[in-house]
């Protein structure tokens, strides 16, 4: 048996330790939100849609939006194209395939508006944490709060920004049928989609929430739902789609213990047009694409 001298053995051990540490660090630093988007449907050659990309700054100058607009290569109907506004626009465009465009083009192809952020990554976690989460009225006049180290509470500001800045910009380019507007979001975006339904139900006709983060700030959205006058949304189409592999969350009050299915049942019992679907085999991240594709079809109905 051959023995290495102690100094060589120590050197080999050190190299192995450093290599293992580097590998572990690489694994830890690889997060879904850090992944570069890469080429998307916007970059592909296809004849069904034409795309353009615009950049806009938030009103306070703290966030920079990347707006990608896809327009059907066909004349607009007399009343205008239907439209779908998609949150987490970078990741959304990365999830749309040519087959999806073919499917919606066979129906009433909507204008696609992907509202993302000016980054090469799929997400800007700090920006979306602020834009997509509800204000917290018990936290002082600024109505913001820190959850998991990220500032939140900007949903009302973002709602108004979409309505006063993004929608007019889209409508200046394309003829839009305002009676056929769809809003889709996943995770925090799903939270924002439902918050919009409960606070500005007139803004859209169809609402699609993928795995909404109902746990946020001890289930504050559930309280909003319970206070919502459901008669204001009798003509809305609402779809809630969730994955089966749920993440553990910290919740401390009764409202927060409502499941997404509990919320869907409550809204349905109140007379709203709500569909609920559970994708038991999919995890939270996989639900982005799994909820977006039905949203595209719903927007094209």
C-alpha cells in the first residue's frame, strides 16, 4: 500500500474541499430568478405575430420596465383585438412557444403584452416584490412593509401605472377591445391578479391566477376577499390554477390558513364564475407555464 506524505495529503484534501465548496456555492447561487432568459418567441422567425420591445421607468424612478408587445399579423376586428397583460413578462415570453401562437391564432388572436423588467434574468425579485404585493394599511401612511427581506406594498401604485401608462401606450399602437382584457400572473403575480379583481374589478374581464401567494403577510389578501362586494364581479371570468407540491410558509392567523381552493370555493359560492384546477404533479415554478397557456387560450376565446 502506498502512503502519501502528509503535506501532499493535506494539499489534496484542501483541493477537494475548495472544489466541493465551489460546486456547492454554484448550486446555491443558481436560482430560477437568476437564470438568463435567452432567446424567446420574440427572437424566433414566425409569421403569426410581430413583436416590439419598449422600456419605461416607474413613476418614482426606482424600477425600469421592459414591455414586450406581440401583435397578430392580421387586421384587427372592428371592435379591436382582445388583449392579455402578462406579469413577470421576461419569464412569460420565455414560456410561450410557436405552437401556443398557432393555437390562439386559430381562435381570436389577442395582443400579447408582457410586463417585465429591464434585466437579462427571468425575474427582478426586488422590483416584483414591491409592485405585485398589496399595501398594508396598518403600517403607517406609506402602506409598505418588508416581507422576507423585500419591500412590498406597491400594488395600488402599479395598478395605476398599468392603467395610465402601459395601457395607453399599447392602445396608441393597436386597436384594442377593452371589453376583452385578460390579466395573468403567477406566484406574487397571481397575488396581484386577485388583488386587482378585489380592488379594481372593472379593469379586466378575465382574471387568471397561477399558484397565487396567498400566504403573503399572513394572508392579507383573504381579508380583502372577505370584504369584497362580489356583485361587482358577476360578469368576470376567473381561473385559479395551482400546483400540488406546495412550499411551506409561515402563517399566524385564521385567514392565512385558507387554501387557494378555499378561496375559489368561497368566490364560487358567492355566485362568481370561477374555475379551479390543481396540477398535483407540478411544483410552484412549473406552474408559471402551466397557468399561462390556459390564460392565452382564455384571452383568445
